[in-house]
């Protein structure tokens, strides 16, 4: 049987990478990542190489059933140089320590963007809808815009085996969110990127592009878009000790540049200290505080100081691989100095 393998990778666009994909037809594919062949592409067309030496490699790292095509699979790959070393644009390779003791839950916010009106759905031509407030977790045609695409995307992710744990309308018209949970930094990043790929493909059916800019409406009185990073390790999940969480939060406060540097381009426009954010050059943490850099969820307290933390600073356009790598590094350093 002939099978279609859609090879997915991140290009070299700066400051925010874009997804690329092309199809390889193979015979009798097993569905296992180890049976997906290495492939190559023209890096000079993706801002990753010069035309005089343009061959780059696509190394398969995860495989998912393709919910939109017959006899097909989605193959997430990382970009390698011709000599087999990681390309400089390869964010997955920044994960030096992929400890599956670390669990991640990414809350991916985004705007649909109508390619005809150049506005989010729900925005009238030349103007704005009513103020934010009624759109969060909304129901009904007056407040929920793009639901058909959201539902199609959710089904596609579930059919592909991506561990999407929920969806909801966000605070602005045409703004939505999905949540992905996975154990291990690489797996979490793989699943977020493939979910983003599927969202882009679903958007094609509706004339929507997907806008991940953290503040696409400028400095108006509207929230931006983030990719809040929930995380835990075994110590956080089992010890039941408030001091563990305090120590970790304090360690994050000592590493502001490490995190902000990989938490997404133009994030200074979102992290202003307004609209449920802390200022980009400051750090704070607090129980149930959505205006803090790190929120300690009430469930963590109710469960006897067992659970997770939420870093609210990552922007919607951040690379989950790099975000997870930074989180692991800081948490492990906090243990070393304890």
C-alpha cells in the first residue's frame, strides 16, 4: 500500500519561525518513527542555507496519523546540516536534558485572521467589536467567532493522537486557545508544533491564517496572546512542601534573561504589567495571581503543595522546545543550590 508521509519542519525565518511541509510517498509504512526515512530539502528557499550549499536534512522525530488524508502520516522532523549536526535553527536540539520526570502543559492562545478582511473574525470592517469581556469561554453567534474551525481542529488533533486536553474561547473576538499536555520536553514540543500545523491546515478551509503575534492589535485595551507553560517534576508532584515551590520560583527570578530571551519575539508589547501580565523586566510569583510572572495554581495548594507551576510569560509565538529547555535548566539549578 502506498502511504503519504507529510514531513513537517521549522524554517529559518526570524524572529519567529514558520512551519513548512512536503509529502513523501512510500510503500507499506509501519507508522513507526524509526521506519520513516531521512529526507532532505532546499534550505536556500527557507532562509536556512545559501544556494551554493543548500541541501539540509530532515530527521524524523515523531509520527502521528494524518487525520485529513487517506493512508497518511504526519512526520515531525528536526533540521540537520548535511554532516548530520543540528542546524542553528533547530530549537529541539537546545534540549540538552530531556528528563521525562518533567511534565508540561502548554496553553496555546492564537487569533484567527480572515485573509479577505485582514481582521480577526468578529471585527467589523474599519472598526472594532465591543470591549473584551463577553468573548472569554463564550457561546452564541454574537460573541463566538470561528467555532467551526476550532471544533474541526480539536477533532483533527484527537484523531492524530495529540494529547489536547481542552479548548476555549479567549478574551478577544476571534481569539481562541487549546491546551496540550505531554511528559518530556521533546514530546511536548513535538505535539504543540504538530497541533499548530493542523490548525494552519484547518484554517485553509475557512480562509483563516493563524496569528501568533503576542500583541496583534497593538497597544489597545485588549489582552495579548500567550503560551502559558505549566510544568512539574517528581519533587513538585510528590513531596508536599511549600519550600520546594518557593525555592523554584526564586530561582526563576534569578534567571529573567534566560527565559525572556526564548519566550517569543515582540513579547515586550505584551508583558507590560497590564492585561494580566507582569512587566517584562520584572519578576513576581503568587497564588492565583494572573498578573504575576509565575502563578501558583490553587489546586497545588489544595492538594497539599503537590502539583505544578504556571509560567505566564511565554508569548503565543514562542518555540515550546526552547521554553521547555529553559524551564528544565532553571528547575534543576534550583535543586543543585538547595
